[in-house]
């Protein structure tokens, strides 16, 4: 179970498919054995090239929908690849940066894990 807070302080608890899958993979010896070949540098480089290709751009809209992303703050444009989507720009004036000393800000949209 993951508890997250958005920029407005709304707290959401979720137990996503991804989290359940990762728990099964990394929480068992069999899962760790099965995943070992997939985390090699050669596979990472190959998958990176695929996600940089124009064909991967077709995965952007389903990713947005699956993750319930609010795209109103971002410049509207066509993405050249799946990886290009993660380089999207925020519209001018869409976000206020809190410059108060002692406040924690993130240079990008993310989820911060706190343990």
C-alpha cells in the first residue's frame, strides 16, 4: 500500500498492479531468478533504443490514461517517442515555485518515498 499526497495536500492510498507485481518479483527467490536476465546492461540499452524510437510514441496516450495524468499544466504537443514524453515542458505560469527557505521542492514531477 502506498500513501501519496499531491501538491494540494490531498492524500491518496493505492495498491497498484505495479506495486503488487514488484512485491511478487522481488519478494521471492523465483521472481528474482526470473528477473535477473532482464536487468542486464544489454537489455537496458536495447529497451532504451526501442523507447527512443518513433514507434514507441503510440504508448504515450495509454500511459497517460492508465496513470490518470492531468496534462493541463503541460505544453500541448506531439511526442516523438515514449521517452520524449518524459521531457515535456510545463506551460509558462502553470506552477508556482515556493522559494521559502526550509521548504522542500522538487525540480520535476515525481513521487518522493519517505520511510
